[in-house]
C-alpha cells in the first residue's frame, strides 16, 4: 500500500530487495500535491524577486550617476538662460552633449515602470498563495498531524521488525555523507549506544585524541546538531586515540599511554573495570595510517564488543578480538593478515571487519575479514570522504549507519547490506 516492492532472483537463490517509494509516503495525499504546487509557485516568485532585486540595484546605481549629469545640465541651462544673448556655438554644443548623456534615462524610467507593474503582479500572486495556505491550514488540523505521527510510528515499528528479521548481511554500498554538525578539533569521536535493544538516544562526544578527559553528553541527536542541552563529564583517566565505543550503558576506551582498556559506567560516573589488552601496542606503535595514538580501536556490532589492534608478535598485522563486555577478557581472536599501519580506519558489521585503504580523499573499503570463515577478500566499495581526513569511523548496529569524525565535521553514512536469510528448507537461501 505504501509503494514498497520486493523483487529479484539471482543464480538460483532468491534475493529480496526492498525499494522505497519514489515520492515518499505522502505522495498520494491531495494536500501533499497542493503543497508541492504552492512550493513550486513560491520558488518561481522567489526567483523573480531575486532578478528584480538585482536589476533594481543596478538601476539605482545608474540613477545616482545620472543625478550628477542632471545637476550639471541644470547649471548650464540656468547659465544659458541668464546669458542668452552671449551663447556661443561651443556652449550650444556642450548643452547638446549634456542632453544626449541624459537620453538613457528614458530607457531606465521605462524599465522601472515595468518593474513596478511586475512587482504589483507578484504582490497579487503572493496574496493568492497566502490564501491557499490559509485554506490548507484550516483543513490540516492537529488531528491530521497526530494521524501522521501515528503512521510514522507504525512504519518505524515495521521497519525495526523487518530489520530484526533480516539479521546480518554483507556490505555492498555506502551512501553519500550527511554532515550532522561541524564542531571541535580536527580529531575526535562521537557515538550513540551501539546495543541493538538500547532505547538510549543520547550522543556522546570526545574531542581530540591525546590525554583528553572531557566527555560531553547531549540528550538527543537534534540537541547535538544544534549544540544545545548538554552536560560535561570529566573522566577519571585520560584517553588515547579516537577508538572509543558506547555499549549497553558503558563507555569503553583506551587509557592514555598504555594498552589498558577502561569500562566507564555512564549512569554512576565510575570505572567498572580496567584490564590490559595483552601484547597490544600503544603510544603510536601500531596506529592507523593517520597516527593519533590510534593503536587500539574498540567497536561493537550485532554480535558484541570487539577490539582491533596489533602487536610485535603478529608482525604488525591487524588483530581482531571479541571481548567480554563486563570483564573485558578476550574471548577469541583472529589475525587478519592485513598490516595495521596500512589501514586508514576499520569498522565491524555482523562479524566482518571492513578496512579502508586510506584516511584521506579517495579512500575506499578494500579489505574484508570474515570471522565466521576466518577468511578474507579484497573489495572495492567507494565512499565520499567529503572533508578529506577521517580520524574515526565506526558502525552502529542499532541505526545501521557509519559514524565518522572528518576534519572537525561529524558525519553519518547510510549503508547497504546484502542479506542472506536461511529458509525452512536447508538448501535454500533468501
């Protein structure tokens, strides 16, 4: 009913793709069509007003120049009138020259008269638009607004249910960037709780990568976007890097000048656990390509809490370890075989680690390690690095989006996942 479509069959397997409506859920509402028409008319009026404004500015400048010519002409005419008997051919020639210089004023006056007429027409059109909006306002009551809110709530619930049923998938695309805010220094981290079942909509910000202690809490994404309604917390231990994560009500971060992981309770403001990540390099021993003490990168996906790091024992390759969220103990680990210093950033989706080839412009996802099969593949998934210096790139499984800190800008990317869902028949994949 909403215009959603499911289609496709590839290589003997059913591949279901959901396509959103082309014109949004309000496209069938006649009020939407009326509003669209009014919007187009307003745009047309706005464009005409802009043209008139530019032309009027030019005409006023020309009038100012002509004012001096008229004053000169008036003086010469007065002089000629007083000394009519002594007018020479030279004086007459000068008067003719002054008169000819004033001739463009006729064109200017005619254009101004036409503009006045056009302004009157635009005024009438604006009055009609105002009346149309008043009619729409009468018909679009609070009840209609509440109906739309309820409709949105139902759609969001269906979307969440569908997302839960889809389960995990493989990354196939990254959207254009959406800049939420431009704030802070060149490096930093911003997060929301990554636990899928969490209802916590707060945004957490940690600006900088070196010995920071200031954790800023915003009540919502909207508050963060406007820089309002925030609380500042001071962490008991300074952090290193930008590889922090908020998971199930706790902030996990790397303690400065060490390989110690800290679990900080956001509710009580106390440290719940500290534990060294055995053999992990720190203090720019094995950072990402951009440096910044990014030796240890904590992250969360649909399956839990993880750490990406390296050590001398593995020759500088990226190690991926799943952590116990309470004790911070390493549950299992993989050597991805990819040199950590060659990676721009990394993020985890459904147990697969995706690695970018750079933190600069032109970056793309070009290496993937799958924990389910302990195998890797080279990929070519491009994305637009709008501000040319990414110092934080994390996936949030709750909203299925990538969070980035890009040269002092906080940016979101939507992602496209290819889902394979096992059906009742063991040999079928959807």
